[in-house]
C-alpha cells in the first residue's frame, strides 16, 4: 500500500522561495483523494478526468520504457557482436 499523501513540507506562510510544492503526479493523486473523500457528484466526475490523465501518463511512460529497451537491445546486438563480446569503451 502506498504511503498517505503528505502536504508540502513547509508552511504556506513561509517565503515563496522556501516553499516546496509536490511533484505534479502527487498533486493529481491528492486532488483525486480529496474529490473521492468529498463524495460530491461533480468532484467524482472530475476524478474520471483526472484518472484518465493518470492512465494516459502511465501509458506514455510505458511506451518510453519499451522504446528504451528496444534501443538498448539493438545497440548491444550491433556493438557487442562486432567487438567479439569484448567491452566497448
């Protein structure tokens, strides 16, 4: 289970340059939790859009990892086979 979402680590009264804002993914998850807890119909409808955004982001990251894996395998096949298995510098 994921740890509970924490608010920013600094007080809202702190000077702007010292405030720490949560990363975008945590802000989205925080809003989803608040909307869910409120149980208001408009908030729950908003969650549908937010969860769609989260799913799209996850799919995008997944595609990036697939591309990285494919490129790495291709690189290794092309370069290691040419060097006879020796380390490439």
